[in-house]
C-alpha cells in the first residue's frame, strides 16, 4: 500500500472529528467521517420505517442507499441518494437511533466495505469507532481519543444548543451513555482501543495542542 492511513477512534463526543479535520487540512489528506455514514443509513431507516429485526428489509434498504461525501472548505457535506442531509443527520432524532442501527451486522458489513474502498489509493484521516481495529487494522497511525465524561457532555450540549436544538444536559448525558454502551458491547466490531493505538486524552488540551501532539506521532511514522 502506497497511501497513508490515519485512524481515529473513541467514544462519542471526544473531539475526534475536530482533530481529524484539522489534521487532514494540515496534511492535505482526505477526511472521512465514518459516523456520518451510519447516521445517513439511520436517517433512511427512520424515514422508511425499516424494521431493524427484519434482515431482508434491512438488506433491501441497504441496496437502495447511496452515500456521497463532498468536502468543502469548512465542512464536509453528506449526501443520501443525492439529497444533502448534512444537518439532518446531526439531530437528536437520528442520534437516538444511530447506535441501534450501527449494531446490525449487515449494516456494518456494507459500511466497512465502502469505507475500505474510500481508503484505497488516497491518503486519508478517518474517524469512527472501529477504524483502527476492523476497517484498517493496518493503518499507519492509530489514535484512540478519550476525554472525561463531563467534558464530553458539555461539548455536545454546547454543539446542539448552537444549532438551536431544545435539549437538556440530562438528555445529552443519557444519549452519550446509551451510545457508548451499545457501541462497546455490540457483537460486530465493538468499540475497542487497538493495541497499537496512541492514546490521546484531550480533557485539558486545546485544539492546537492536540494537533501538535498528533502531528508529532505522524512524523514518527511517516
Ligand atoms: O461519530 P458519531 O458520533 O457521529 O457516530 C454516530 C454513531 O455511529 C456512533 O454512536 C456509533 O453507534 C456509530 N458508528 C459506528 N462505527 C463507526 C462510526 C460510528 O458504529 N465507525
């Protein structure tokens, strides 16, 4: 493999995508938000009322789903069957269901295959839950991000408030705990720290400090 792959994993709201984006920008790599793919699938399932236990319905739905990424200067746009769903996939409506949908084997197999295709021949930074363990076990640099639960909840709360969602801190804490639990206990590619991952706890680090630390790790491996 000629291209360089950076995998960033961790629990929800640890700041993975912020680091991934700034790193990709700095290195001129392509940033791929794997969570956005699971969110887009979840939105499709919600809209079409797919029964998550009906394997045939799930497979039929997966055949109908086409996800595209269009990288822009400040944010990546996500398209579900040619419709821009970038904002809708970030609502609580989707967040409340995404971990259930992401635990379905058929969904994971389809997404992992697409993620592996996206990582062919290009230098990428991909963030998610199973990137360093399942999608790219041979990634050149693996980062496992952590942050204290209160820091994570505050970040997510501020993010949702800024978007105008009416939500309480309690609901945010509950959603994070719920997703972490399902994400780390599911059968198919659960969230795990890869043995060879560099652990970055960013509870007390600025974004610039995080970027510098990760760039150091990149230089060691390049
Ligand atoms: O990264 P983000 O929080 O947007 O991901 C939303 C959800 O998608 C996660 O809570 C998880 O259930 C699922 N996910 C996953 N595997 C990934 C990325 C996200 O299961 N690689």
